C-alpha cells in the first residue's frame, strides 16, 4: 500500500494537472485515463494490468532496447532488452495495478483541489514575474495539497482495504496468508476473524490519523 500509494500520488498529480491543462492533447489524454480507469471494476483492472498491461509494457521495453542497440547505444539497449516478463514478480504487478487504478481517483482529487484556489492567486503570482510552472509549484499546489489532504488520507485508507484484492494474483499479502492457513488447517473461523480484526485495526488507526490532521490544519486557520 505504501509503495503503490506513493506512485499513485505522482500519477494522480500529473493526471490532475493534465485535466486542467490548456493543451488539448494533454487534457484529452488525462481525461481518457481517468474516465477509462474509473469505469472498470477494480478486480478486472488488477487482472488486466497484471496479466496484460505489464507483459505488454515489457514487450515494448524489449523492442525499445533492440532499437537502441541498432542505434549504437548498447549499454542502455541491453538494459531494456534484458527485461524478462517471467522475472516481473506478481507483487510488483500488484503494486503497478494499484498505482494505476488509484492514480485516476487521486487525479480528480488534485484537480478539484487546484480548481478550489481562486484565479486571483495565479494572476497575482504571474504579476510578480513568476512563470506558470513557478506559480503552480510555489503558490497554487501548496494550498491545493493542504485542502485535499483529508481526501488523500481517506483514499490511502481505501487503498489499504482494496489491497486485499491482490490476493487473487497469489500475492502473499495478509489476505492470502489467511486464506492459505485456513485451507491447510480448516480453521476458517479463526483465520478470517483474525484477518478482519487486522484490517479493522489498521483502518481505524489510519482514520483517526486522518481526522487528527484535518483538525490540525483547520485549527491553523484553514
């Protein structure tokens, strides 16, 4: 969850910026990504990204490596050509699947946060000689992130719960461990009660942390 959410934050921020971009191509690509991901059930996405998307990406990298070798860049081409689909673990595929999936949801959070900042902020920053990128980085984004921090925290909790779905890929997360234990010992009641308590404990603690941060930022005059 930590690894996937870190990558999802980057994807979400880029897609969120793309959604408000004035460049038609970038805006449409970001919109296509968000709408397509949000329109497909998460379980289907996990299967598709892990078993179709990642192998396709590996094939593309192999082809890029072959092109780099022919272009006279063997040291880099060898790196891409040497990637084998069999060596990409299911754990890594699960992280990629969660990252891509939640990146689309975080994109909408970032977009809403950026658009919640008054246009006067951007105009004031530009009038001070800042470029669009500098104004976004130093003026708009810090305020937007502060506004959406509770929503980001809630999505982190949601990802923690949804990470249990990666057990369908035979990834040894706690759900898969509980399933294997129950299958071997036939102690289903003990295994799944323990699993439920573990998830409940983590989500309650994290939810309390999100509420604490929300109250703290509200108490600082936000």
